[in-house]
């Protein structure tokens, strides 16, 4: 982990995917107006991407990658936290994380 991830969009395996912000609609009851590409564009327009890392997996990603994405987020946040820098993790859908935590704790 390093500062090289700042300003990047990566997947659960910490591989950069910002060159291909591919969106696939996630199934759900509530329609979400914001996509990852829109969020990243907003961050770029406001100068926030220079100190932001976006970790994402789509609804079509394999379950293993969806499981790893929250772990990757935490590992990256810890990297900066232990260097006395501010960190903030935002989860798009905490119910998915809770589902995977429950499954992994069995």
C-alpha cells in the first residue's frame, strides 16, 4: 500500500480500474441516481480525487471480489491512519458488508 493509490479507482484486489469506469446496474428496490463514474467526476471537478481512493466492485463481480473490496478499503485506510493521516471510509451498501461478515464468521 502506498500513496500511489491516491486519485485512483481500484477493485477489491487493489488493481486500478479507473481507465475503464464500467457501470452495470445493481439490482435493488431503490433506484440510485449516482454511479461510480458520476461520483468520481464530481470528486475530480472539486479537486478531491487527489486525496481520494475509490474501491469498487460491481453487482456483476464474483462474490469473492465483492467480499474482498471492504477488506481492501480498510487496509488502505489503515495505511494512512498509521501514518497519522486522516481517513474516511464510505460504504455504498452496508447490508452487503454485513452479509459477507456474517458468512465469513460462521
